[in-house]
């Protein structure tokens, strides 16, 4: 076709369809650009909301993590002091247990000696049985002596009464 010729109907319809398609493509591109712009604005708004939540939460988490580290560090330090204290006390306890063991050995030896002494005392008590019989004889003899002394006292009282009456009479005559 030359430039002067008019387009035919078929050519005009193809050109108008191409124009409409191009027109639709540009409208679709504008709608897509508008949708993407709207999505971008919604995302930015949502991101700002999340920033208001996430950044303070992140800051609080960092503070809590630091405090947790401090607690673990202080607990480790306390456990270290506890371990040192237990070690010191266990050393003292071990030395005291050694002393107790030595004292128990000495006490065991003393108990053996005491047992021997008690056995010896038992033999000595058996040897004292004849002495007990002698002590019983002495007790009877003392009772007899007491009875005799009581009889002598009674006889002296009777004799005193017998002599004192005549003597009272004679005392009245005596000058001294």
C-alpha cells in the first residue's frame, strides 16, 4: 500500500482492535501500578505499626537478656563461694573426724583396761566373802558388848540408889 491510498475496512478494523488492545494494556498497567502503589502504602503502614511493637519488644528483650546474664553471673559467683565454703568446712570436718577416730581408739583401749579392772574387782569381791562372815561375827560381838554395857549401867543405877540414901543422911553431918 502506498501512502495515498485509504485503508480498507478490514485494515481499519485491525488497526482499531490494535488501538483498543493497546488502550487496554495501558489501562491494565495503570491499574497494576495503582494496586502496587496501594499495596506499598498498606505495607508501609503495617510496617510502622509493627515497628511500634517490635522495637520496644526488642529493647525489652535486650534488657531482660542482660538481667538474665547478671542473674546467671551472680548465681555462678554464689555457687563459687558456696563451693569454697563447703570445701573449707569439709577440710575441718575431715580433721575432726580424724580426731574422733583417734579418740575412739583411745576410748576402746580405756574400755579394755576398765573391763580388766572390773574383772579384777569381781575376783576381789569373791575374796571378801570370808571377810563378810567375820564382819557378821563382829556385829554379833558388838551387840553382846552393848547388851553387857546396858546391864552394867542398870546395875550401877541400882547401886547408886542403894548408896545414895544413907550417904545423904551422913552428908548432913559432915562439915565440908
